């Protein structure tokens, strides 16, 4: 249980906190509810239509105006 709590605490401090701070500083980085619904519907349709071995989720597309969060691992630097 303590290991899981430590992992959760690390995730909150390393991922959730910085993401929250970035959205608070620049709300235009957030996806709107319609974008989220559309992405989830497309992923669900792919998942349902695919065979069990092909059920893989993809990274959601970012809006054209959105820049990746500074802590994103695929950031060019």
C-alpha cells in the first residue's frame, strides 16, 4: 500500500500539479468538452471495430493553437 501511495504522490507532484499550473496560466491549452467527446467516440469506435489484438489507443490530437506542455517527453529541445 505504501508503494502505491508513493507512486500516486509522485504522479500528483510531477504530472498533475504542473499540468494544472500550465492550464491555470494559459486556459487556451485545454481541450473543450466537444473535442474530448469526439476523441473518445473515435477511440471507442476503433476499439469496438478492432479485433482483440488490435485494440490500442492513440494519443489524442492537439488543437492547432495548443503547444505541448513543457514537461512533455516528446518536446523538441
